[in-house]
């Protein structure tokens, strides 16, 4: 019984260390990383959306590990929830999922309404990001 109790205490201590590590990352490391990002890809979603579930299951994990995900990290936003601070959209989204590319200034650059499947998503998002990067490079003083 003593061995089981000791194992439980060790397990609890390790769990607390994991939680503290996640809190540290959220408070210290992630804000610095987020500040260094130029672009974000908002995914406007809502509970019960079949295509949102399919995207989150099949594409989101791959996107987050991709070059596109490194350049424009995916930010999940609820359709009827608040927008991230400092984001300005050209219009209110009404279809889920909607993917909105946000520039360094927090302003919407372009959007993809709906999820027509991976075969369309990847080239379209790739072109959106490339065009946005080219536009950023073309601005005087950048």
C-alpha cells in the first residue's frame, strides 16, 4: 500500500510540473513567439459544424506542422464569439468554416469561405499566403 501511495504522490507531482510548464509557456514563451509572427489564419467555426470537424480532424494537425502553418499559424475563433484583440475584418463571417488571413497590422487580407476539401484548400491557402508575403515585400519601407 505504501508503494501505491508513493507512486500516486510522484504521479501527482509530475502532473503539477507539467501544468506549471504549460502555464510558463503560455505566459512567457508564446507571447514572444506570437509577436514575431507576421500572419495568422483565423478559422471561424461553430459547434455542430460537420466541415469544421472534418478539417480539425484531417487537415489542422498537418497544417500546424506545415510551412504554411509556420508562416500563418491557425487561430480557432467561434462564429458567435469575440474576435482576437486587434483584428479588423472586412465583413462579419456567417458561414463555417471560414478561413481568414490576417496581416501583421491585424487587418484581413483575404478569406476562403467554406471548406471545399483538401485538394482545393492547400493550393488556395498557399496562394493567399504567397500573395500576402509578396504584397508585404512590395510595400515601401518594409
